[in-house]
C-alpha cells in the first residue's frame, strides 16, 4: 500500500487514496467536488476551478470493516463515537496533519434526498458515474454556488446520452436520471429546480459558445425528464405539490455535501 502520511495537496491525496483502495480491491469511489475534478477530461475556464476543503467518498456496505482498517493504515484518525453510532450509514475520519475531514457515505447518498449506490460503484474506477455526480450536486433544496458550478463543469465536459454504461463511455446518462426522478416526485422537483438555474450561471461564468453548450444540455435533460413516464407514487405525490415539504433537511455534520469540499 502507499505511504501512511496524507499529502498536503488535496487532489494528490485523493489520487493516493483511490490508488490504495484499488490495490486493496475495495469499491471506494470519490464523490463531491474532487470527483467532478477527476471528470473534467479537459481544461476548463478559470471560473469553474475552485479549492476543495475535504474529501468525500462512498463505500460498499459490505466493506466497512476493511475500509476502516485501510483508513487507519493510510494515516487517518477515525471519529470513533460517530462511527460506532452511525457507521452503517456514514463515517468520519480526520487527516490531522492537514486538518482535513474525510466524509464517508456507506452504500448510498442521503442528504435532501436519498439514493442507493451500492450497485453503482463498478461504473468508474475512481468516482461515481457522471449522472450520479450530477444527481448529488443538484439534490440540495438550498443549493450553493459551489454545487451549481460543479454541475456546470459536468455538463460542459460531458456529452449527454441515454445509455447507463461503464466508464469507457463516459457521458451523463439520461436513463439513470430518469430512473431516479421518475420514481420520486421530490427528487424530480429539487433536481429540475436546480437544473433550471444552470443556464443563468453559465451565461455569467462561461463564454457564449460554452454557455450555449451547457444550456442546451441542461434543457435537453429537463425535456427528457419531463416526458418520461412517472410512477404511480410520483403521480400521487404530484397532487399534493409544494404544499407539503418534499425533502429532508441535510445531515448537519459539516452541512450539505460539498458545502466545504
């Protein structure tokens, strides 16, 4: 395994960790801003580049014990009380030399909305698939600018297509987006609300040609999601609409995902 001393450069540290997990055959995948950075695949405008505060990952629920051992070997200190209480859903570790947190989601993603990710970890060797990253970025009701900027980066650097396939065809899968949002009115509402915010931010941050690319992709996704058949549960919840809250409040260990990362 790689050295047990966390690196000061956070992107280099994320690379060190993903290499170590791969060596151990652990299905650990980056999420958050660092995952989006891994998916840029090209130079992006300076307005889309940003600093990262922490590292966020998702792990397979059957690998929790091995993951904890790996984190200790890699130089991280567990939050023992938190991990013992909530380790079936979430864990926290600290890189003490660099005063950084590593936030771990176990088997799924739970903030304003939830999705199971246990069967999604094989689609990319280091991160979640682009569609899953876009879902995590646009699922917070009170979305922040960092999340919207990361969503812009995903749409600028990826084609949009239907198939939900492994990493060699690296695009945003509308099949995946439909599967999540057509089954859950709350997911659909929050995701499409935030998706609709992207054209204005693209016009602010990007040159006209790039803004047009992002706007076209965002609107195309919105059209696909609107036209997709909805579940009976979705249609029943739609009759209530916004008169009742359709989301959960994010877990406040560090706030919404990527509030600091």
